[in-house]
C-alpha cells in the first residue's frame, strides 16, 4: 500500500489512476474540470463559474472531495461519521 503525507499526494495518485484507466487524451481534455475550485454560488476560482455553468464532472468531484474531507481524520479534528457527514 502506498502512503501519502498530504492530500495533494492523494490527488496525484488518483490522477494517475484516471490516466491509466481512461487514457491520457481524455484526461488532458478534462484537466480543467479536475483541478478547479468553483463554487455553486460563483465565489470559486479559477473562473468564478456559478450554478449550472460549473461542469457536471467538477460538481461530482466537489461533492466527493467534501465528503472525503469530512470523513477523514485531520490534525485539528476527528473524522465525522458517515451518518453525520
């Protein structure tokens, strides 16, 4: 098993999984969707997209990332249960 010291390391690992699963050309077309931090209220970055203008894949990744953040142990707080998250 691989051990990651940072969330960034985990993201790189998952990126490599996607590279090997769906292929490099597809991923290159989707890089922007994977690496943005848009918010549904339009206050995100890099483009300040709002609501339905945020790509669907980006919205799915945002939900999964939020759930992972809530249910993972952090140095400043314990992980939440799946019921609470």
